């Protein structure tokens, strides 16, 4: 297709100012403009976070997120629209966020922050704090996020094992289990970390049975998508002390409803779907878009094509 005008949809404002990306891409041989809903039709391609039906009229949509579970693949295919995503850039950001959660739990930083709000000088119990070397983290999903998490935790001395569909080895993981052996894989891990995309297959992958299989001192981390977890089952597991705690960046309903019990649990860290945030986000997305504009000109296959 002919690319003359590339729109940066103003919905990306949820993650970075759209004008930063438009300026970053200003040297491309096409017009790049920040656009709202009513200007979608004037573009050939749009970079966006949100889906709009008007996008079905275009040739190419680029999602600034890696997760594209909100886009209607069948409709896009029927309308002959290419969809690309932003996988491949969130390894370090999410890896560091997960390392932060683990360090908060091991060094009790979340308790200190909570105490500080109350001007309370309170030391941990003698047996609460611990260190990470030698602890096991089971990372479920070994793509960009999984590998970034493995690398960051590996540098902290954590023993990292993984779960993927094939069960084949992956660099950076000491051991890999196949999906069928998920319950066995999580059983010996102090940390279980979800890094899979949301698909029919991963919907409620972490259910009551999975939480039952975890150690009582296990912390569960979700930086994937809310619905990969049966949230009531997770809440039950936390309330019944069948696992120790959780760090959650994503939820079945976002924003997390004010009345969710997860807000007020001592051993739960809630973050507002920002595990991949960085001031360089627009640059990282920009490089994927730039690369694909070059590929289009050279008549090569798009990178990160989903549909
Ligand atoms: P990716 O495509 O690099 O990796 C996904 C991996 O999951 C691939 O290796 C794939 O083979 C594997 N996979 C797919 N289905 C599976 C299944 N049923 N069982 C086991 N493994 C399966 O994507 P990524 O960049 O690593 O992102 C993964 C997901 O994380 C995204 O789809 C998105 O939903 C989520 N995400 C969340 C944030 C956040 O802010 N919290 C940021 C980026 C990505």
C-alpha cells in the first residue's frame, strides 16, 4: 500500500505525549501528525493504544502496546488491515519492575513505605526480611517480558525456571517446563511470575488449582494481563494464606475498583498497569514504526506483524 499520512492517535497520551512521537518521526518521508478520532479517515496508517472501528478503513495499525488482545483480529483480517504490535521493547522496563517487587518483598520496603505514611517507626519481625540469591522464580511465558525478567532476576542471584508451550530450553532459564506441567513448575518457586499474552489458552491459566499448587510462602506476580488470572481465586488464596502475597500490575477490571480487597492487603503491591513505563517509551515505539516504514518502502515483511 501507499503510505502518505501516518497518524499518531491522541489515545497514546495514556503512555506518552503523542507530539513526542510525531516529532521523533518527523524525518520520515511521510506526513506524521497527531490526530483525534475525526481525523482517522484522513490517514493511511495510525499508531494507537486504543481500538476504533474507523481504523478498519486504514491499511496499517500499529499498537504501542505488546498486548493486542483488545483488537478484533477477525474484523481486521476481513478488512485487509495490517496490525503490528510493540513487542520486543519491554524486557528491561518490566524486568526492573519485577525486580523491584521482589526486592520490596524481600527487604520489606512496602511495609516501610506504608509505615512512613503513618509516621510510624517500626522494624520488621526478625524473621520477615530475607535475601534473593538461591530463591527460585518460575516465569510463565518466555517471550520478551519473560526473558527480560529472567535476565534481571538472574543478575540478583535468583534461580529462574520457565514455562512455555514447547518445554524447549531458553537461554537465561535454568530449567524449562511445558505448559502441561505448570502445576509441577510452580510448586517449588518462591516467586511465580506471569508474562504470557492473553489468549483463549491463557485465560484464567492461574486458577484455584494453580494457587493451591504454589508454596505457602510464594509471591505471585502478574505483569501480563488481568484475565490470565482468576481474580476471585487469587483473592481467596491470599485471604486463606495459601500463598504469601502478590504484586499486581494488571487486573480483570481496570482501573482496579475502589472496593477491591486487593487494595488493602498488607502483602499485596498494586501498581496501575505501568510496569513498562519509561520516559524512552516513545523512542522505543518510534524505532519499530520507523523500521516498518523502511520495510514498506523496500517491499519487505513488516516486523512484529500480528494480523
Ligand atoms: P512476546 O510476544 O515477546 O512474548 C509472548 C510469549 O508468550 C511468546 O514467547 C509466546 O510463545 C508465549 N505464549 C503465547 N501463548 C502461550 C501459552 N498459551 N502458554 C505459554 N506461553 C505462551 O510478548 P511480550 O512483549 O513478552 O509481552 C507478553 C504479554 O505481556 C503481552 O501480550 C501483554 O499482554 C503483556 N504486557 C504487559 C505489560 C504491562 O505493562 N504490564 C507490558 C508489556 C506486555
